[in-house]
């Protein structure tokens, strides 16, 4: 393991922050470029993006509506 290379957890945190719009523009641009060059990162990015969309949709459903089903 390369000590200069970020862990998977750190990469996931960075990608999540990117998807939530919480990265400075220069870092976001670098992350997007890095993602475009790495199929595994692209897959992880897409999975995290789908998860965020799912969570946002679930948040829209009132708690009472889910209890009724």
C-alpha cells in the first residue's frame, strides 16, 4: 500500500463531498478529471450519485406515509 495514496474511505469521502457540492472548484475539477481517467472511480462515483438520489427521494416521503404501507 502506498502511504501517499488515499485510502478507499478517503476517496469515497471526497467523491461524496464532490457530489454534494462541498468541494472547492479547483479540487472538484481535479476530481472530475481523475474520475474521467479511471473506470473504477467512475463506477464508484456513479454508485454514490445513485445512492444520494435515492436518499433524497426517501427524505421526501413523510414518516407517516411509510408506516401506512
